[in-house]
C-alpha cells in the first residue's frame, strides 16, 4: 500500500521538487530511489541515474559501501579492497595495535607495503548483495485484529519459512528487518568479510583534532579518517585470516574527485544510519525535551564534572579516562543540542500542527474516524502513564550502569552467579574466562577512588530525583544496614569492603573454586546492594515500563500506517534501523542564531588558529605545521590556493553514518561523513532543513595527508583520481 501511495506521489513530484524546503530530509531505501527520489535528486543537480546507485544487474555505488563492524560505515576506494572510514570508527583497532614503543594513537601508523598491514581480530566488513521487499511473505496471514503476541509469533514463523525459500550462496547471509514501524519488511542478502587489516591512520592530533571541545561543533577542523583493507581467499570470497589471503577485488570502488565542493553542489551520503524517531507524537517529543533529556543531561553533568577534575589533576588519569570521558560526553553534548534545536525550530508546534491536520482528515472520513481517531488520545494517555517509569528507567540506567562502574561489574558478577546456578561449573568456567579477559582491560582504566566519588554523588541525585518511591528502598536499607550516617560514608565503606575494586582482588576471587567464589561474590557488599537494586528495578519499574512501551509500539505501528494512508501526497521515509540508506542534499551554509551565519568550508589556516602547543585536544604535529608554512599542498589545494579541511551539507544523517562517503553528482567521493552540527542534532527526531547539517572531511585533506604527511603515495596510486568539474 505504501508502494501505491508512493506511486501517486511520483506523479506529484513536480510539486515536491519545487518545495525545496524539504530537500535534504530523509534516509531512503536504495532500491526505491527510482520511484521515489530520482527526479528530485536530478533536479538538485545529480547527474547519475538511480540504477547507477543501486543495481542488482551491474556493479553500482552500493557495491562500494560497506558496513564497518556492524556500527560505522566505510567505503571501497581502490581496486584492491582499500577501505576508508573514520578515525573514531577504527579507534579501537588502532588502539589495540598501540604500545608505549609503537604508539599509533599518538603518532599515527602507515603500513609500507601489504605485508606490514596489521591483522585485526573480530573486525567485519559487510556488503549488501541485494535488497527485496518481502512484506507480502512476512505479513502473510497477519490481521489488525490479532493481538501483539500472536502477530509477532506468526511473523517469526513466516520469516523462518521464508528464509528457507531464498536462493543464496552458502557464504551469504539473510537479514530481514521491519520498516515503517513494522508495516513493511525488507530482506538484505549480505556478504561479510572477516580479514580486514589496518593500513594507516593519522596521529590523534589530526584524526581527533579538537576532541570533545569541538565534537558536534561547526566550524570543525578534524581529519577524522583511517584506512583498512579487505582480504579475501583466492576466489575473492570471505575467509578467516590466512597469510595467503589476497586483497579483495571489488565490484565497484569510488573514484575520488580532486575538484572540491562549492555551496549549492549536490551531495549524497550513502551508509548505515543507526536509529531515528521521526514519527513520534507530540507527547513523546515534549517528554524528551521537558523530562528525559534534562534528567540524562543532569546526571552526566555531575559525572563529567567529577571525572574532569580528576583528569586535570593527574596526567595518568587523563590517559586512563580519555576514552570513557569522550563517550559519556558525546551523547551528553548531543542531548543538549537536541533539546535546544527542538525548541529553536518549534518542533512541538510543527508536531501539533501536523496532528491537527491529521485529526481533521480522519474526522472527515467515517472509516478513518472509526479506525484512527483514537490513536492520538491513546498516545496521550500512554505517554502520561509511562512517564514516571521512563524517567526512573533513565535514572537507573544512567546511574547504575553507565556512570557507576562498580555496579556495572556487579551486573557481570551477577551473570556469573546465574551461570553457576543454572549450568554449574561448566557454565561458570565458560563465562569466567570471557569475563576475566574483559575485566583485565576494564581495570587498566579504572580508579576506584574516582568511581566512589561518582557513586556517592549520583546515588544522592538518584535518591533526590527518582519519581517512583519504592526504587529508593534498596539504598535506604543498605545505608541503614551498614550503620553509616551519610551517603558519602556508605559508599566509602562499600568501596573499601568490596572485592570488585581492583583486578587483583577479582583475580583472587577467581582463583577460588567456583563454589567458594560464588559464595564470596554473593557476600560482597556491592553485590548485595547492586543486585537488590536491580531486582527492585526489574519488578517495580522494568516490567511496567516494558508493558506500556509495548502498547506504545503497537500504537506507533498503527499511527505510521494511518499517516501514510491519510496523507497520500506526502513522502515518508522509514526511520533509520541500521540498514543501508541514501541521504541527499547540498553543500549548504546555515544561520544558527540571529546575526550569525556559518559558511560551508574550513581550511588548514583554521587548524592553525586553534593550535595550542602541547594541548591534548588542539596540538598540531610539527610536520603539518611545516607543510602549512611551505604551502606544500600538491594537487590537493582548493581553487583559492588554501588547503581545505571540512565542509557541511544538508544531508540527513545519524549515528552509524560515521565513515559514510559523501558523493558528488557523478558518483565520485568528495568527503567522509563524521558528525553533525550541534544546533541540528535534533535531526534524529525532527529534521529541519534550516539548521540540520552533516559534517564531512574534505577528501582532498585526506589525500594531502596520505601523500604529503605520511608519504604513502603508493596508496594514492591505487586510487582513481578524477576531475569531474573540468570535463
Ligand atoms: N559526535 C560524533 C558521533 O556521534 C563523533 C564522536 C567521536 N568523537 C568524540 N570526540 N567523542 O559519533
Ligand atoms: N558521529 C556519528 C557517528 O559516529 C555521526 C552522527 O551522529 O552524526 O556515527
């Protein structure tokens, strides 16, 4: 049915095209581009056809787009399987090869030849072979009258049956995912390579330049890239690592444009966006803005403040906590921008307006009225009902697991105990081996005294703010039982007595027999408190949250179906769900606030403006300073003679789009997506073309760096450099 509506829209496309306010919004399915987007894309300057982007009959752009370890995106840029992604996407691989002698994070790394490329454990690169709409098969027999459980179990059965009928090679996999909130299903036949080696990375002072201060910020000056290579067996098929594996020969790789970008140029971002929520009712959006985001921001404010002070006081702590701090700060900063953007663009008013139109249409049609008029009032009721549970859930997750690390260890220990209780010593030993190797890394970057401060502060906040009273009980009881007078004393006492505060203590625990170890774990004060809290949470909050949330999901599915039906002339794209999508827009400036306009491109001179010698965020390597002074930019400079670094566009992106290629009108690589502008991070909930921009590294900065800085011109020779604008 969506298909049919889309067809109608295609007819109306002349109208959509002229309405350029919406250009940029949407994460589209590659196989539907021809019917939905091609005309608009061409009107915006695209010179390719939809078939050049996604084809199952010939090599097309999609064959160069690779899901990087299931999280980020990457792309093939040479005929020998060279893979480009972000520095922050390859970070843990780069880190894993780093040591004090070979500090690749600090100094960068460049393989001098194929045999120097570094082998990675557990790194995957997944191609999409083809995509099919399988809604008919998966939803066979499903009716609106079914309850959720029956519906889901029929869908699961249909999927299993259907998978058996799909023609595929033994080395291919099948992934089937719900779209439009479960109103449609698409199948992805995938091909995953597992021998993916590290080829090169710039030093952090380039790849992470500006770090947390500049994260989510424009103007930006980060060379956020790293390079890998996919290896295959003799038949070009996936194989586990073997010395005689050979570079993968792709069906397609992206040529690279040396011609740069100008405001207004067509751009397209092709990748694997993770999650968006564009079709929430106004009640959900106001809950995010007024209740949930402020709570999460508030918790992280406090945790970050404590950790920041410790990092400033001790350089060793700074190294140990840098990565943890960055990941806590990343979404903290994103939520602040998101809330502000939702307010500044009046997202709620727009939602209200949309809902008003929806209700007017629904009420004017007897059948729709019957089917759909209850949806919004029901949302209102359910969101009011879920609010205290959702808020408690956020407080609990952010406090217990995200920011108090001791409680995270408790959770693992609890799993270990459960394995023992359910599967005896085998279950225990199995899990212990994995846990021990994880904890070894964990404790390297753990300071119990810092965690204790965070715990004392956050438990206080939790106690003060959490809206469901009974969830406070475990803390009250534990404090009383310990005989301490304040939260500070209580946490000090708990950290002193717990055996989970150092790796040595945990090892000593693990040396005991499984039975003795389990007894000791169960007697641990942190374990007693933590598991009590989890049990009360599960029973009093988790279960209720899940029950209401499942009703909301059902409603959301019906609402999605309804709006598609009620607004046949509007184009709806499915929310991101980690599957392959195309976004397109233009290189575009924006005005974040009154009297301020942000231009589209940054230059190396801007890097130098931000340079703070020796700073952990804004240092600039000497060689880069020299190249800048000598203006030794080779063929990579912009028309004005300056070295370009980053640029922005109106492409709709989200987490998971990191490492996605920015592609020009002809299908050439022009940039590497890695972030969004702060004012526009609300694009996950309500994209607004006036301030939503994605940030890309200019590919010429990457080439300049590889060639002039790293001296790895043999890599450049593998690539295909083109001049599309000089044709
Ligand atoms: N904000 C970007 C994204 O969400 C980049 C994050 C990595 N960089 C950082 N400084 N934490 O993933
Ligand atoms: N930085 C994000 C990523 O890593 C991209 C974004 O959220 O814009 O995927």
